[in-house]
């Protein structure tokens, strides 16, 4: 099944051009500085804070206009929390989110919802959710669903709403005959296309895609990946692509950020991910990819994931790493650049 997805993607030229290395000469869209998000854990009886969960922990990340950066890691590592914080669905505990509006940085981490809407930033930062079935009101037609998105954006009253809706639907391969139908009358792939069209109707600049293909079968996944890549190129959008499937990263992403327990442990160009990964956690994730040609079977990562509420003195991956040292137990590693576009958070010699 994975081979089928790869063949279809290659056939439609979905592989990112390796010349994308000049991306760093382009403009920055979003930059985070020491970004953190903590959830309060409440007591079951009195509902008072008793602990905090470090979902996102001191993230420094630069996102370039026009790129698609992948976020990967085990379940619970903070991928979705980071994505929702970047678009200000969540308010960060501390740190900065610099949004470069017309090349002028604005710290949206300290702005409230009213300020975000007034400045027009709210509509520029959007998200496509994983569960397309529950993302739409089952009692509304597609025309009504799309109409709400059109209404939410800032536009002149003279604009033709019907024409705007049709233009968005046509961008995802749907047409006028689908306007008066309800969500349950569509297949899973069509519902995901509608969710994408609704997001495009708001005219965003930056989109967080939270596992947009995980609930679809393989052939439909390929179609959605092709569609997303074409939309990004045609409209000049910027993506953060959250996924568990490392194999599809090479077809939809330009860079990859690997997360573990709320922190980024490695940032690498996607063409180097499978041949030059350096961090032990990234290497372990790659070893877990199913491959019928492997003779030694699956190699799951040893040990258990630490609790987000448990703060360790050193490297969070210390207890599960096969090449850890005494330094790893006591000192927190920082992201260090090991080559052009490649950053690793590890104490060992790289």
C-alpha cells in the first residue's frame, strides 16, 4: 500500500525540487523564540491546579514563506499543540511568535482575539483538522458551510459570494453540483477536499495541516497530497504538515522538524532525512518504518515515554537512548548547526 502511494506521487511529479535549498534566501513568515505552552493539570475533586504538562517547551523555529515544514514524532510529543499555538488557537505560556506582516515582525503571542481580527492576522493563519467528519456541521449544506467561511473573511459587500464559493470548490476538484448536498453524502476524500476549500475561502497565508490524510485510504491519500502540493505552489501558501507517516514527508515537505516531549531535537532538509539523520531519536523513528525487505523485523524504540509533567535535569531522551552518557543525564542539549540547514540537539560528537 505504501508502495502504491509512492508510485502515484512520483507519477504526478510531487517530489519537491532539490533546488529548494535556496529557501533560506527568501523571507521569513513566522519565527518563534523560546515558545512554550503548559497545560494545567487539575485535581479531580476541587479542580485546582496540581501540576503542569509541558506540551511545548522553549521552541525556536523559523518558517520561511512558501515552504512546507513537516512536524513528526510519537503521539503526545506536542506536534498538534505547537501547530495550534503557531496560529494562536492556544495562547502560549511564554515566548514570542513573530509574524512578519509585510516584512514587519509582529509578536502575535501577546495579542488577544480582538486584536488579531482587527489587524487581519486571524484570517491569515488557518488550520485543516484531522477529523473531516466532525469538522463540518451535519445539518448545513456545503453552500452554507462555505458561506460562513466567506463571511468570516474581510471582503467588500459587492463581492459575489456564490462565485467565491465556486472558485474555492473548483480549486479542490469539486463543482456547482455539490453545493446543496450535506456532508454525509460525500466520501471521506471529498469531505477532506471540502475542508480544504473552506480553509482556502478565508484566503490564508499560513496553514497548519494536522494529519490531513490519516483517516483516508492509500489511493485517496495520494490524491489529497497531490492537491495540497499544487495549491501551495499555485497560491504561494506556507504549510506546517503534521504527520506520523515519515514516508510521505519527501513528497509534501521541504524541511522536517522532529519533536520529542515538547522540544525539537532535529531540523533537517527532507532530502537528507533518510540518509543523514543524526539524532538517536530520529534514527530510531526511521528504523520503525515498515519494510518488507528488512531481515531483522521491526525495531521499536526501547523504554517508555516520560511524563510531560516530569521535568528532567538533562536530555529528555536519556532513558531511551542507546548512546547516552553521563553528560546527557545532567545537561540539557541545545540545537547546534552541524551543516547547512541541519540542526541537532545532542551532546555526542556529530
